[in-house]
C-alpha cells in the first residue's frame, strides 16, 4: 500500500498551502487534503503539481455553520448539492478520484440496537441518504470519482449519522453502486471497541480507502503494539484500496514523528509478499 499524509492533521505547524511540499520532502507517496476549499481549485492543483504528489482523498465541504456534512440532514437539499458540486469541481482540477461524502447529524434518533451493538439507521435517514447518494453517485460517476462513506466514532463525533461499518455496509449492499464504497478508518473503528481484523474482514470487498491513527489519542501508529500489527496484517491481506492515509496528530513537528514509517512499509510489504 502507498502512504498518504493527511494535510488536516499532519504538518499543522505549516500554512496549508505549504504542507504538500513538506509531505513530498518527507517521502510520502500522496496526500489527503480534506478541506482545501479556502483556496481556488487552480491554486490547490498548482501546489500539488509543484510538490509532485497526487491528491488521493477529498471531503465534501462542511455545512455553512460548520456541520460535518449534510447528506443525511433533511431540509438542506440545495446546500448538500452545492457542496457535492464544489467538491467535484475541486476533484476535477486536482485529479482526485476519491471523495468522502460527509453525512452530518440527522435529527432522527436511531431505531433499535443491532446484535453487534451498533444502532441501525432509522428509516427516514436511510431513505434520505439513498436518494441523495443516487444523485451524487451519478454526478461523481460522470467525473470518474468514487464516493466514500466513513463511520465516525461517538467519542469524537457524537450524533453523526453512523459510527460503525456495520451501519454503512447494509446501505452499500442495498444500493450496489460500483462508485460507492466504505472509507474504513482503523482509529474510528478501534475507538468504537471493534476487533479490527474481524471488522476489516466483514467489510472485505466494500473498502475504497483506509486511514489509520492510534486510538485512543489519535497518535502515530504504534508498531510495538500487537493489536496494531495484527490489524495491519489483516489489512494487507485484503489488499484494500491501495492507499493508507495517515490521519494522526503529531506531538511536535511532523517530520520528527515519522519513526513509524519504515517499519510500517516493511510490514505491509512482507504481508503482501508472504500472505498467510
């Protein structure tokens, strides 16, 4: 797998437009730039070209009041569509082919509790999401962009539409769209208390992008921790997505926090060359 630096969390000691160049200097293969919308698409594209790195992941914009997306929020159709169109325009300028479509905080409470402890989407939220995803996926498909749905854990994002992969997978299976996939974040899954190898296996075939940070404090991956190594071995066995986004928060300068990188590359390469 190739490693991408998340420019929201990494290199925060630098201005946003300087971060892709720093990621290139530190040897990353690509970048995630979740929210580049303060800058014109042409400016973002020029910075990426200058750094020589591909943009591998965008998010749809936050809502007008800072909401974490609007896809599952009723009564916000025009703002939702505007956000998707802005994101796809940014993707077109930058060559990005993965877009995390953020769902937001729906007003409807979850209905019941599933066997795995994850509350399923209530009917109104599920119906609204399907309608909006059908529209967005058709538009994204014309642009060659994959849409991704990412569960966000309840500690960091209380009230978000979904917080575990088990809540998103039924929707993906029902819609069965080739350009709609799961964004699997090992940090969020672990914060939800999920056994990562099992959760990855259950999502096999539906994963379009993967991210990692160490739970519970979103620090750099700890390869001295057996559970982290086991999760990465399971991930490498799935050959999911091709990219691993590093979305952790360095305790100091990002360049000083990269001791994990070479052991991580070696682990992933070994698992891919010597599958169990």
